[in-house]
């Protein structure tokens, strides 16, 4: 009988009904459909998951006749410390999300850390990514687990990482932007979320946009001995040290900081900027800028100000 299963029909994936596989009540579990599409898209015969959580990957693979290794921190395997137990042809990774308002801390809420410690001899809280309070520390530990799995991946294999974003106090914390991307970034599939706890939440701010999607980042390993990767780096650069800022930006920033000041005081404030070095006519540029833009005004006192 012909197999009617298909992979992804586009870069948008939607599955209103969860489907069969894994423990539906396990917080943070994903729908079986996206794992099935990942498998069938690339004709996989082997797929491992080292953070299997509620067991969705295992159930989907067994239903499709796909082999693999499926384990979890609660099942005796510590991805942050233990060796990858197999040589995976493909990997599916749905890592814990950072700081889900304290509601999903797996070793506290989804299983009892005491039972794990008694059975396997280690405290899972020490390696539980959902326990990490600091965003940068979370990314560092997450990226260690990503690079570790990728290093074990067979050449030509794929790694699918399902992840989402977190919004906290008006700021977006994006796992997709912060995660290490080793190898070839082959595809990003956007998965629409349904039946989320946040659907029933009333938000105070009208400007707040509720999150309703996750990303499936698909990476492909092409080189056997090279661990090339992309990673986002946050850089804080002072305007004083930048050559790319315009003279208008420089003058506006100084007037906004200092208030109404004389031309000579403006020279003094700007003199230390890197943009002035190597330019013997920087004072002329400042005067030209002041008279060129109507956002600057000269008061009767002779001081310069930034217009409202």
C-alpha cells in the first residue's frame, strides 16, 4: 500500500489537533505531527532524541518503524555531562525554554528530582536548563548541548531544533537568535501553536503581542572534522568609539545629554570622539551640522539646543 505521509508542504506548519504520541499532559511537549514531517521530509531511518521529555519522538519513531536512541535527564542521561551514547544519523532536540515564569521547571514540576537521584545517583536539578535563572547562562549551557550533539552527528545528517521565544518585562528573548547554529542552516519552519496556557491570559498592555509560534531550525552536517557555527554576539559600542555615526547623531546625542550649551562647550564634549581623530576640520563639520538641520536651534543667549 502506498505511504500517503508527507513532509512539510511549506515553511509554515500547522496542526490544530495534537495527534497521537507521547504524554499530552507533559508540559512543553510538542505535537507528533512536526516530528513525523521532519522524518518523512528527509526519508529518515534513524532519529535520536536525548531530551525526549514526554516521549513523543520515541512514540512517533516506533510507529513509523524508525530506529534511534531516546532518553532524557529524568531517564538517567545527562546531556550536559554524559557522552552521546550512539552515532546518530539524525537528531531531534526540543530543549527546555528559559524562565517560563517559574511554571515549567521540569525537575520540580514534571518529575520528582528525588526519584531520579535515588535511581540514577545524580541530582537532575544541576543540569536542568529550565532551572537556570540568568538568560546568558541559559544560552551558554544550551549552546554547549547543541554543539555536543552536532559533533556526534553523522556526516550528511540533520539536526532539528524546536524552540520558541520568551517575552518578559517588555523584552523579547529569542532562542532562535541566541542559539548556536553549527553546520549548514538548511531551513527554518515556523510552527503555529495551539491550546497554549497563555491563550487564557489577559495582558495588561495593549502593545503586547502574544506569542503564537515556535521555530524548527534544521541544520545539516556536511564536514566530518569541522565544527563551524554561527552565533549571535551582543556588542555594546559607545558613540564616542564609533566611526559609522553621523555628525548629526553626535551633535544630537551631546545636546540631549548636556542640554543647552555654547559652541565652545559643544567642541569640548565632542573632541574625544573617535570621529574627530584624523579629521582636522571636525569643528567646521559641527558648525555645518548645527546650521544644516532644523532640529538644532540657536537661542538668544548664544547657546545651542535640541528642538522639541
